[in-house]
């Protein structure tokens, strides 16, 4: 996917834009989907856009914050199975 570069308050060469894209890859370890570059004299303000990150649901089960039960031992799995689940 190509990164959309938007330059505000001035003009910038394609080489300079590519350098800012490379900097974002190195700094964040992922490809930006867009970059806003605001030029203010000798300074630039950079704002990066990235694809949303998927997140894992975390629940408190038997006193522990967990995403899945796959790391529980047999006793903890049994405790989870026997617990009283309250309705919403």
C-alpha cells in the first residue's frame, strides 16, 4: 500500500517525502498509510497515520487478567469452569 503524503504551507521534493516515509518505517517499525507535513520556515511538523492495530480482549477471571485460558493449568481451568457467572 502506498503512503499518502500531504504537504501544507509549502512545497517539498519527492526525495524529501520518501526520506520522511523511510524515517517513519525505521522509527515505528511499520509502514505509515499517510503523513501530514506542515512546513513552518525551517521547521516541519510531522503527523503519521497507521492502520488500526487489532487488540485482544482482556478479562479478569479468578483474580487474573487474561486474554485466553490456554496458559491456565488444570486446577485453574477447573476453577474457571466452576465459577458463578453473573448476567449483565
